[in-house]
C-alpha cells in the first residue's frame, strides 16, 4: 500500500478528558458528560487496518505482516535443523544439510522481498532475489552474495543431480548464513533476527509480555517456565473471566456489575454455597461455562482442540487481581522432565497462535469507541426503577451523597409519555443498574 493511502495515527484527547454534549431530537435537552478517548474525523485506528496491509507506526516504520514473520520463522527453523546434518561427516547428511540451509536462506529472502514490496515472482531464480532487493535498499546491498550463491549451487547439485558436497565445501556455511540473517534483519526489519516472532503482532500488554518471556524461557531451555508463562497468558486472556471468587461476598447489584464487566462463570457457581463446597484450593476458583467458552472460541476462530490441549499440558495458575501474586499449581505430571521440551514447543506455538487469532478477530470487529457518560442528579436518593416505567418495581435508591451516575442510554418510557435514563454505574464497590426518571436529572 502506498504512503498516501495510510491513515495517520488517530488523535486522542487525554484519558478522562471531559466534553459536554447536547442531545438533539425529540428528547428534552440535558447535559451529558463523557469520559474517555475520542477519535475525530474519518481516520482509521490501527485496529481497523487489515493485517494484510502495510501500515505505519507513529515513528514511520513498516510493520511486519504475519506472512512475513511466518517466512522468517520458517527460515530460522530450517537453519536450526540444518546444523545437525552439517556437523556430520556423512555424505547423505551433508546433502540434507545444504538443502535445508539453502531453503532457509531462500525463505528469508522471500520475507525480505515481501517486506520491501520487491517484485519477486514464482519463477524468480535465487540470484535474481539479490538484484530485486538491492534496488529497494539502494545504495546499500545485501551481503555475502557470492558465498550464498555457492550454497545454492551445492543445493542444486545435491537435490537435482545427487552429488553430495564434500565436508570442506560446507565449512563456514552456517556461520555465513547466521551472520547474513543477523545483518539483514537489523538493516531491513530494524529488529534482531532472534527477536522476530508472531508475538510482535499481538496487542501490547500483559499477555504479550508473558509470551515474550515464554519464548526467552524456551531459548534458555527453561521448559517448565515456558508452560507456566503460556498458561499465565491464557489466564489473562480467558480464564480470569471465569473466576468465582468475587461471588463469595455478592449482593444482587454487585453480581450484575460483575456480569457487565465480562465475568462469565456459570450461574450455578455464582454463590458462596458453591464456593464453600467445591473450592478446595486456589485454582478451583476458575469455573468454566463450557458452552460459553466453546462459543467464544468458535466466534474468534481459535482452535478448540489446541485450546484444550494447552489447558491439559500446562499447570493451573490463579491470580485474584493484577496486584496479587501468581499461584502456580505444581502439577508433577505436567512438569515432569520426560518429554517436556516437545510439550513446551507445542504449547508455546499453539498459545501464540490462539491469542494472535483472538487479537486479530478483535481488530476486525467494529464497535463504537468506549467512553463513559454520566449525568448530574437533581434529587438525592432518587428512585431506581426496574423498567422504563414509573409503575414498575422500584429496585432501589441512589445512595446518599452520590451526585452523578454513569449512564449508557436514554429511552421513551413504556407508555411513551416520559423519558428514562438507563444506569450502568460501576465504580469502586458501587454497582447500580436500572432506570432513572428524567425529573431526577439536571
């Protein structure tokens, strides 16, 4: 995509900046105040930009698409597999090694070409990659061209003519390729080669940090920590919404507030009796509503099979809130050393793909920008109705001292003669919902 088609970054008022708006139309004019972010004009937010487009950060750098990162990761994996074969003196192993090593270089060049929008076609030969990419990075040029072309000739001889390379011909090849990857990554991608990951496409935040940590754990052979940090990422993204601990001390209004905040625990677990009878250790506070979870996985495109595999392979974790310490269940089977590397590799790859799929689905979703609106109250201890109707049940009153409430809409009453405001007030320990009569609002 050309630069002139890139939407500039959205402008935002500072968090909790206050604006005053007036409603027009058939409703009485009432001042409504807004808290939160505001996006003026028709500029698209980064979430509205497809992953298949080139887009720009505020610093002006290109962002790596998923397909580019996937090619780079494949190049890195092929390189790693080639090392064992090229360290052998066996002719067959050396042939396999040069084929894998050249494939790793070619996949990396394809990633670079795609990133730079170089015109590489299906029939472009290996040497031509250098010419096409060099045009895009002029006056700089890709390094090690002669040595990598020699690698390509070894690969052609081994693959197409059955001619195995000699050990002397392969000496230094892996070092050259490694240096090529590292130098070009910094030059083109502005990133270290070893740091490139699909986690780069995940939204910034706690989940991304846990997955980055898990990747570092894997490189350091700390496989148990890979499993733990991947489960923490799953917890932050999904499991936290099934925590029943807030229901140990739940009033009716607080329970409704928890529902509005996204809590998804099944109804049968939303009470102190269930908790007293069934929660025997901290991780038991997580109670899935399996139908709801399966529907969420289906809607976001996440693999149900991968999710439950990760759940079965990782130790349960629990955290009451962000200020609390993590509790990790030391599950001997899941953390057993036998086979833990293979389990950690699968869990890491699957968790990254699960969460990336979820975040990309969120980016494609279109919703109004989130803001909180409030109204000032004219009368203290105003009555809260169950319905938009003065004849409906009074379900409570506004506590003394409260002079403003958060609302999300206003509507004609059921009989059409009055106007009611819908309360959705969630602040600290105060949770109010229902309808207010217009006469109680300034």
